[in-house]
């Protein structure tokens, strides 16, 4: 069983977090038929908690209900996403209701839902959409001293400074692709607002329109910023406690 926090990048915008207690947290698991995730990681048999930042189909898998049924994981998601999944058959006791600004302990983990600057919806099989909503982010406070800020898809917003004041994140997952989220320019400034020493970029390089790169992010940072960029490859794991 792990004694420190491990972060595995699954691909595109999906992550697997293993807590010091051995709990498995999936963040935005788009896994089924995802060409950016290694085949061996697409069908997890173990998950204790699933965090959804928004309902876009590159963040919320079409087989999410099957994953939740298979693993028994607890779901946390923006309210319209949660309501939609309940309508599709998710048992109410398998989801934790919360909203932006709220904090709960779920599966033994201290979790806070934050705002994100990104509009979203859920795509339906017939080509229409439903459940328009605002995206969210999460702050996860781990027992080994790791404080992880998972921003989700977002633009830059000034209240990131408040997240730094309140939670002192030790690592952040930030999108850098541009067009639909921050570019490296804005992501670099986000690190300054967050005062975070370690950043794992995501949501880049998987589609032609997502042109931001970790090299560009590093170019917008200076030694005085004190930020290390960890550009993980799909399947690669980072020991977050070692970064403290």
C-alpha cells in the first residue's frame, strides 16, 4: 500500500490519484475508446472516488455508469452532471452532492470544489446536447501534506489568488492547450497567482487545435517563479510527496 500520494497521468485530461491510504481517485476519466490512453489503463477494476469537472465527452466517459457500477466508486460532479447521471440510473447513494465553495470528507479524503472559467454541456448520442453547466475544479488535501489543485478545463481567473491564500497547493494540474482553455502564457500567470511550486500540464497536444506545449509554458516562467513543470507521458506516475 502506498505511504505517499501518487499521481498517474492517464492521457489528455484524465488522471489516477492514489492516496497514502491506498484509495484510488479518478479525475475526469475519459478512458473507453480513448486513443490517448494506453490500452492497459482503459478499463480500471478499482476506484474509490471519481471526480468529474464537467460533462464534455473528453472528460466524462460514455461508459462512466458502467465504471461506477463495476467499481462502486463514489461520484462527485457539478450538480447538472450528477442529476443527469441519476436520470440515467446512477443510484443516489453513490454520489455526494456538493457545490462550488463546499468542502466535504469523502472516502476519507478532504475535498473542496472550486470554480472554473469554462462553460460545458453533455453530448447525447443523437447529436444534441443537454445539461448546460459551469465547470468546476477541486482541491484535494492529502494526509502526507500534499495539497493538489485539479483545475479542470479553465481560463485564467483572479480568484486563483484566493485558492493560494486558503489552501497553499503544493501541486497543480493546469490545462495549457489554448483555444478552449488557458494557453501557456495564461497558465504561467496562474502559477504565480496560485504560488504553486509544481505544475502538471494537461489538455494539450492531443488535437491539432490544442497547440500549447510544456516548452512554451517553461518559456513563460522565470527562475524567480520557482515553478517546476512536470510534462508527464500517458501512463507515467509522479510521486507527489517527493515534491514537498
